[in-house]
């Protein structure tokens, strides 16, 4: 389900203060952690896997989900 929140397109990382974070666990241990950024025009998720930093746009559904969680 969570994968439907991410767009295949990358986003420009504005490095503003994160609006929150998400963490993926495997067998109770942290696998990946990332910060999400919510904007009026574009929202994105920034995470690091191994040594590579990924910045992916959030879909409309993903941005809406995170905005509702912040309330």
C-alpha cells in the first residue's frame, strides 16, 4: 500500500524542515527511515538506502494521507 504513495518521478530536495518521518521495519528492526515534506505545489519523501539518497515525489494520495496524519 505504501508504495502507491510514491511517484516514480524524483523531486527537487529543498532541504526545508521535515514535516515528519516514516520508518520501514523488517523483523522489528529498522530497514529504512525517511523524512517527508509537504508543500502546496509538491510534496516528497527523502530517504537513504545504503549510501544513496533518494528523493521521490509523493502522489496526491500520499500527500493527502500524510497531511491528515499531521492534524
